[in-house]
């Protein structure tokens, strides 16, 4: 459990995926470039390759992105946030707004 004050620290914005490519040296990783309404797109490394065999199908999708997560380096690639997915027994899927909205829109 986290307190409401801790939850208020979480910053999630809608991002638009601009680029998606498999990281050759990793079986599970895809490198995403995502517009979250900032001057420069964010690079996010995501362990979703087994669910998206053709990463290019992700391009143009709008997804929720945790933007105030401390960056971390994964196999030499800096990841600047985290995409949120729905995950269950044997599936993983992106979550998208019902209508296209501006990149960087805050989720509350």
C-alpha cells in the first residue's frame, strides 16, 4: 500500500510512439521513441518483444507513460520512463485513450 501523498508524486502522461525497434542483443527488449509533449522524445526500453513480434505496429499508438521514474540503463541503452500495459496470464496489450489527444496530456 502507498499513501495518497505518495500516489500524488506519480506523473503519467499520454505519449505517442514515434519509433519502435527490436534491440538485437536482447530477446525481449524493444527500444521506443515516445513523444510525451517535451522538446525531445523520450527513449524507453520495454520488455515486450515476445508480444510484439513486429515492433513497427506500435508506431502511432498513444500510450500512458510514467515520466518521473528515475532513468536506468538496460544493456547500454538509457530508458527514460516506463510505458504502462495491461498484463495477464499469457497476454500483454497497450492501453490507449478512446480518442486521439495531444501528447503530454496528464493522466489524473
